[in-house]
């Protein structure tokens, strides 16, 4: 029997359209490997929702691989540094001749993968990484000066201009293989986590669940995406971000579906579908930023001068924000949605992040960490990019003087107060228009706090902080 080939699954928990899996299957019989680094992931801020979602995704993958005759070998490790020797040990035990994996782009993951490749090279074995989560490998798209893009719009133009059909071609699913002599490992249960996961009720795991969401979105909301995406009371977004974050569906599968719906176009045609495609370009842009500007992976601001911002030490304000007790209904409803479901609507991510960084002048990194701990779609590059945008410290950062008025945002994007009523039941009996900024006389007997900060005063304080930077 030919020597087997190892396929190391990470954030690509699918058998369809998987670049590394297809490459491994072309070389010989495949043995799948999954390494679980729970202590490492927890030390780096990932919380119970995504850890549980990943475990359920691995279980779904295990079942799908069984149908192809591919056993899944599972190892429990404490740290990324253990990966090289663990994978070499599996290769020796199974007499595997090669290893395939799909690249991940944050700094720690790059270092881990370089160490794995070096260890395999030293042992006379081949380890091959593939670019699967992006249409263009980081560094392929550069400015006229040869630099990584630090601004989205020219990046997006280059992305669309250089995109070819080959870059979006779906990879073959492996044909069922003769079952090898190596048996699959039983998947261990998840240990008890500090925070109990809440996402299971809202986010079924696996490729089938992802495909169902994609089909439903394109059938009912895709062409209305541009008009509906900012209204949290409407399920107008694809809700695919958790599945994309862990690779239970690929960007190519989504973009191919968009091409079919939009008469073969991505950059023009139906406005809703074009706007949705643009979100995939944003995701890829942030992956390139994480690779090309590694300071963002070291808890640093993309714009270095903003490191001097005088962030406030306001523990009471931070706790109020975390608990949805700021007295600003749209902020509080969004934070309660996050804690209860492991997910938050994108418009609300911008509002809540800007409130923490601008209204409270609390270091954006604290909010970034809180989101990562709760989000089922917690993904470093996108989370970091979004937070730095809101805090005016990152790429394409909102101008420092852009400071959302939460009540105005609420009236504009939840005009009937339906989202507020759902997540703030204490305000549900108020007239709809009063829910956005409840007058105190309507809150008699209602357990809801007054605003913890005045909008105008907070705005002036933030402007002064940023103006102080530009004058230095």
C-alpha cells in the first residue's frame, strides 16, 4: 500500500473545496490530523463559544471524513510550540511521507507553521502549506511602491482587477479511498470551560449548516443586502461569519454562489450582491494586514502615533459596557445580544466599539479582548481590524472626529425600536420612539440606568484627546 499523506485541519473544517485536502489526496491515501490547543487558545483570548463551536465542527468533520474512508487522528496539546514534534511523531507512527495544511496569517500561526515545516525538512519529510482562505496570498497585491496596502479602497480595486476565474475555482472533493489500517481516534469531550458556551442553540456546526445559511441568504436576502444589512431587527445578513472563521464554508463557495446569482459578475450588477461581495474583500484585506503589518498582532495600533492616546482607567465604565448597563439602549441591547448568543450584528459592533473607545475613552484593546472571548466568529484579523477602525487607530480608520451618537444611530437603524424591545425587555412597554433615549419621567419604576456619560461632553473629551496627538 502506498505511504499515506497527512492532512492537518485547522481553521478549514470541511471536505468540500479544501485546497490542502485536495492536494493531499492527489499524492496518496490521506490520514487527517487535528491538534487541539485549548490552553494556548484560552491564553490568547478565545472563549467558550468559539471553542465549543470548533469542537462541534471537528465532530461534523470527523463524520464527513469517515464517509471518504479517511480516519481523523486527534491530539491534545498545550501550546503551538508542541506542534512540530507531535506531527512528526504521527508521521513516523503512520509512515506518512508528507504533510499538507492551509496557511493561517496571524503572527503566532505563521511562526508555528514555519517551525513545523523546518522540523519536517530536517527529518527528510515534506510539509506543504497552501493559500486557501484568500484569493491572493499576502504580498501578491502591493502598492505601486511595492508595499502592502494599508488602505482598503485601492486594495479592493486591485483585488477585483487581478481576480481570475482560476482563483475562484472550486477544489475537488477527494474520492472515497480504501480504508487504511490506521484507525480514527475517538474525539474527546470538551472539558468544562470557565464560561459556559451559549452559542450552540444559535449556531449549529458543520458544512451542512453553513450551506443551508448560504442558500437561505441568497434566496431571501441577497438582493436586499445593501438595504437591510444595517438594521439589526432584520435578519438581513448572511450570518456566515462563524462558518467562514473556522472554514466550514469557503470564500470561493460563497463567491461562486454570488456569481451565479449576479449573472457572472462580482464588482457590478445587483447592488445587494455587490455589497455582500465587498465584505469578503474586507475579510481578505484584514488577513493581508495581519501578515504585512505584524505590529497589529503584537497588541499595537496600526497608526503608531495613536499609541500615545491617554486612555482612561474607568473600570466601572468598562463593566457597565460589558453588562449592557450604560444607559444607552442601542449599546446595551447589542452587548446583551453578544453575551446571550455569541454574536453581534455588524452595525452594532461599530456602535458599541466606538462607544467604548470614544465615549468612554477606554483602550480599544480591552474591548477587542472582550469581543474575542464571547464571539463565536472570533477571528483575530477581522476583530482587530474592526476595533482599530472604530477607535481611529487602524487602517482606513474612521476620522477621529467621527463619533457616533448612539441615540441617532438607534433611531436610524432600529426606527421602530424592535431590536431594543427584544434585548431590553424593561423598555418594551415604552412608546417605540421613546426607547432610543428614554426620558427619565417614563422610567419611573423601570430598572434601567441613566446614561453613564453625557454624549456631548464625551465627544468633546475624545476630540481633545485626539487633537493632542496631532499637535505633538
